[in-house]
């Protein structure tokens, strides 16, 4: 009579071990996912700070500057335009 009870005990132990292993692997996967999302959030916060600084700079420029300054800054930064009498030096050393 003790053999069937022994088999049940072994089966229950195996089920508990399998369930524990499954839970541990799931937790490890969730932990990795959480760390990736934290890194992504940090990068997005950095981008947000940069964009916020850009917006503030544009607000200041709009409130204090003229339209000509805004257009000149956009032409220089985005389009690479320069005045005809300016000399441009390009550093090709990579430093």
C-alpha cells in the first residue's frame, strides 16, 4: 500500500519542480524586458530634454529676434548656407 503513495509524492514533487523552473525562467525574461524598457525610457527622456531645449531656444529667438535671424539660423544649420565672403574650414582629421 505504500507504493502508490510514494508515486504520488514523486509526481507532485516533479510538478512543483517544473512549475518552479517555469516561473524562474519567466521572471528572468520579464527582468530582461524591464531592463530594456528602462534603457529605452532613458533614451526617450534624453531626446525629450533635447527637444524641450530646442523649443525653448526657438521661443526665446521668436520673442527677442527678428524673422531675418530665424531664417538665417535655419539656412546655416539645416541647409549649410554661408555668406559669400565667409571662409569655411572643415576638419578632416576626425577629432
